[in-house]
C-alpha cells in the first residue's frame, strides 16, 4: 500500500462517516419533532433514499429512534475526542458525550422486556412483583435506570458509578424524570456493594469496566442477588471479520473496558457460582451480546 492507496481508503471510510451524519440529522429531527430546512432536508432525504432507510426513519417512533441517534453521537463524539486528546492523561468524557453514551443504553430495557426476560425463568414475574429491585452497575447518567422504570413502573433501582460527575448528571436526569424517589444513586465501585439477598436483577456493562473489576463485580453480585435472581453481563461481541474484531478491541480498550475472549465471560460467571448460565445474542447487527447466570435458589 502506498500513500495513494491510503487516501483512497480514507475517502471510502469518510463516506460512511458522512452517511452517519446525514442519518443522525434525520433522526434528530424526528426525535425533536422538528423539520430540517429546505436544502438540508432534500439532501438528507437523498442520502436516506440511497441507503434504503427512508421508510424506517419515517415510521419508527421517536422513543425507539432516540437510542439509535445516541449511538451515532457517541461514535462521532468519541472519535473526535480521541483525535483531539490522544493521551490517556488528557482524555475525559464531557457532559454531552457522557449523555450520548448513556442514551444508547435507554433502548435496552425494551429489548430486555420483549426478547431477553421471557427466556429467563421467572424474571418477568420477578420484575413485576412488589418490592422488585434492580442494581444498575455503571449507572452513568441514569438513562438505563430511567428507561427500566418506564417498562416496569413498580421497580426500585440502585445505580452505582465511580465517577462523581456522572452521578451528578444522573441526579439531574432522574429529578427531571420525577423518579428521585424510585432511583437511589451512589458514587462508588460495583464490587463494593454491601447488600445481601437484595436484588432481582444485576446489570454489568463490561465494555466500560476493566476486566479485574468486572470479575469482582460478578462475584459480589451473586451475594447481592436474591435467591433465584439473575445476573446480566453485557459484553462486546467482536465483528464478523478481522477488522471488526480489531475495532471492537480498539474502541473498548481505549476507554478502559473489557473485551472477553471466546467463552471467557461465561466461564467467569460459572466460576462465581451462578447456574443456568448461557450466552444470548444482542439486537441484530449490534456489536453486543449478553451472558446470563442465576443465583441458586
């Protein structure tokens, strides 16, 4: 490969970036309930038409589109941040980027209710029961916790995050949603949770947590769960080819998260004493999968 080949490769990937920007503008208008101006609307619609997704954007609800928009923002904002602050010592998440990462997770509770929970013995009934409690490790800005309460209105949530800035942002979001009496937020590490037999579901997003901490959280989560309660470990699923795998390791590792080698996540959960462990796929096309395990009854 020479410099001309490099230029061609950059131009090819820049096309994908611009497609994401156009899609993001269209979705943002749907989510906000606004319209783009004439030239921008016409050019954006032309891109969506070539992508074959005009009808999908037009016919999908704003609530379902919002996490997709957040994913686009998170990718573009984090890429710009890495280029502008390439060293670890200078890199930090700003409020807007942190909110975008959090908003991506807001689409997960609907997936959990529709596709995942029905596969896990008695989890739907547990989450509907009076006194049901959810532990959100790495709560971030609270978007996932808030969305969980929209799906299960009787649920109580404890959210934990080591970053005071994230917890402060989460408190604002929770108060704005009118849910400060249902979501308890704590600054701290997930493995330092002291509750015993207290939760029906523990969620661990390993892509944002270093591997030693993930393993400690999984171990501690077993004690924190009620008998028969479930652990849900979200993990990065490397792409279908060598480039996809390299990018999964790059993106996750650069922010200090974990990419498990084949079967390592399930082995970790089994070694901590969970039963009924297995891997469940994420949404079609999404680079995520889930390992689940149950505390013995």
